[in-house]
C-alpha cells in the first residue's frame, strides 16, 4: 500500500506553531480517521525534522500504520536538498509526498521574524548591550530579504517531488486547507494564543530594543517581553504604513516569482483587499 505523507514545511512565523499544537491536541481524533501525527521527540510541537532522516522515517512508517502521515516543521522550509530519503521512498512507491506551505505578506513576516529574534536572543543582546549586533530595523529587514529566497526554496521542493507537489496558501486558511486535505475530520482548532508563539507588537519591539541598547538589565527586558506578550493581540502603531510599504518593496521580486511560478499572490495590498 502506498502511504500518503503530507509534509508541512513552514514558512516560519506563518502559523506553524498553531498548526502543530492543533495536530497534537487532535492526535486521537486524527487516528480515528486513519491519519497519524507522530509525537515529536522533544519540546518543540513540530515533528517534521524526521523527514530529513532515513532511519527516522523508516521508524515512523513502521510504528504508525495509518494511511496518512502528517509531518510539520517550519525549519524544513529551506531544506529540500536534505530530503533525499523522502525522494527515494516516493520513487520506490512506499509514499506519495504532498508539500504544504503557508505564507503571509512579507511585511507581516518580517515584523514577526524581528519579534522572534528578540524573544530568542535577548539574553545575548543584553550581555552585549546591543540588539541585532547594532543593526537598525531597516538593516535587519534588508538582510532578511536577501537571506529568504522563498520562491527558490519552493522551487527546490517542487523539483524533488513533482510539478504539482507544492500547495501554497495564506496562513489564515490553515483550517480550511487542512480540513479539505484530510477529508474534514471534526478537529478542535481552539489553540490558546500564548501556546501559538505570538509575535510581539512592533511598538513593543522598538521599546525593548531601545532599552537593550541603553544597557537595561536582563530582568527588565524579560519583564518588558512578558508584558508585550500579554498585549500581543492589541493594535500595533509600530506597524506603520511607511514601514510596511518599504518592506513590501524589498520583496517585490519574490512576490512576482511566487505569482508567476506558483499562482499565489502574496502582496499585502492585494490580500488585504481580497479579505475586505
């Protein structure tokens, strides 16, 4: 029997933790529908890095006998070259691989990415009394735009697994896309905000970075991050129109490639207009 592998590869800061938490809390329900979300090996709710290990994939296929296997991890986004064992499994007829990617407009991604760096690295930033090695937000955005050739990442996955192997969707469509792919099992999608790795507002990021650069103690920065996370769902005056338009311009070429090669329009203005 050929097994079905749905491989969610990200992108980072595009609802990945929410999706993984939802899968974890619905493992039993998924199992009732002949679908497995293998239990992650560590604290991270994503299990998808197993896709890069031949022995680990063989273990999963042996341990989980369901017809459909779900694997998810945002760090897979740029890892197509390391998934040769999956190519071999598909070539041998043991599995068919479907690649699933959720995106958000690049301005939203950069805002979230900036927040994630602060949350992960504030201790080292405090020790150096310098956030982001002294780079401004604009410099960080430019550097990230150069480091994230999104269309190229997706092109590599498609080259490995076939012309129609990659499905791209907006991150707010996670529920509808998965219910369509899985045959609409009655999953519980209620994931608490704090369990889904929320992003700090940019207005709070700006305050935190300024405090780090002034030499504020680590305990104060930690308190500011905690307070910012409590306010994460509030309006964000730091996400200005000027910042957003400038970031979108940085990624204009990537957006053109995504639309031309994958039929997906990721431009903030167009997504906002279609949602209105």
